[in-house]
C-alpha cells in the first residue's frame, strides 16, 4: 500500500509498538514525524527511517500538555507542509491492585494516555480540517480497556476512555472526511508485568512464553503494522468509528456497548420491582476479564 505524499505524526514512536508503527508508515512511503518523551530514541527511529530511504524527522516531547501537541503538528507542517495521519501510540502503564494504587501511580497514566490523546487529536483535527482534504486518526485501545484485567485499573480506565472518544470523534469528523478508529494491538509489551531487563519484542515473547495468557492471542508488534498502514491509506476511507483488534493470526472487530436485554414497568422501578424483575435480566449477565484457555471468565 503506497502512502507516498502523506504525512504522519506518531506519538510514543521511540520504542516498542510505536516504533513499529512509525517504521511501517515510513516504509510505505509516508513522511513521518517521530515523537517520544525519550529524545534520543525519537532521533534514532527518525534516522533509521531516513536511512532506509524514507523521510522522517524527530519531535521529542512528553505528550499531554496542549503546547506539546501543537508543537508536534507545527513540526509536521514546517517539515512537510501538511498533515494527513495521526497515530496516538504514546502511553505509560502502572500495574497495581486498586487498594495499593496511589495517586502518583494513577495520575501520570491519565495525563499521558487520555489527555495526551485528546490534545494531540484536537491539534491534528484542527489542522486537517483547515486543509480540507480529509485525514486519518488512529488511537490505541487495549484488551484491558475492552474487558478489564486485574492489576490494570489505570490502563482499563484510559483505554476505555479513548475508545469512547473515538466513537464521538468519528461522528464529529465525518463531514470533513477524517476517519477516526481505535486499534486493540494484541502484542507483547516490555512494560510491567514483563521483566524490564528484556528489551526487545521477540525476547519478551520468547523469554516468557506463558505470559500473557494464551487466551489473549498475543503476538509481536510487526503483526500490528499492516493494520496501521491500511488505516492510514486511501483504501480505508469507508472505515470509521470502529474498534479493531489484531495479533499474529487474528483480525477482529469489537462491538460497541449495547443493551443485551431489557424489562419494562409501567409503574416505575421501586427496589422491590427491580428485585422481582432481576432474575429474568440476570440470565444475560456479562462476563468480565480477558478469557484465557482453560480458565472461565469471572462473572
């Protein structure tokens, strides 16, 4: 798929999944603005893309503040004259059980993941709307955000919030030809609970074959790259407001939350009326957690 002539900003592109996204877009012909809080890593990725014949510049900075988001977009315009694609790959993770989690654990995840996504998408959409030629916004969800996972209060919160914003943004941006989609990248990460001494994606997978659970169908970042290029391309013009999962061997579409069963009462809902109606509703109680091979999900 040829992305020649397109300009993409990728946040969190210095390491891990974000780096894979940036390199895949660059290999497909897009000019890439590589963002990361780690300035050296951002420059390294930009140099690697350029060294392979692509076009890339580094734009270091920790996303979250409005000024950082606007600086990223300004960097794209200064370097390449336009903006077509934004991939919000930046994120931090703090794995901790609820009763052990402090504000100092929770707040940075909100600042980077939710606020960083919001400020970057807002800045990008403003610019793309002014251009009048449409564009692509690709935001990151997670399995924990879709299903819940023990020890991942913060990740569940922020990734569910991002998917919720994506639905709203897809409606708001439709008239100007900007598609907005969320991706659930089912690929191993070097963030906790993985061993921090393991530094490459394949090492993560090979060194800890039992983690995460086989039921999560987790793969390597390279498996996600093809979806990123597709969603950035002209071929995905009819795809918007969707939450799409991908791993080594599985491409999936997640449903939106919807009512699964309902009861009605002409007299309203007293506590007693709720208790009486509940058994008929409870037959459709929803599971929580990421289903794993041999382990039934919790109710």
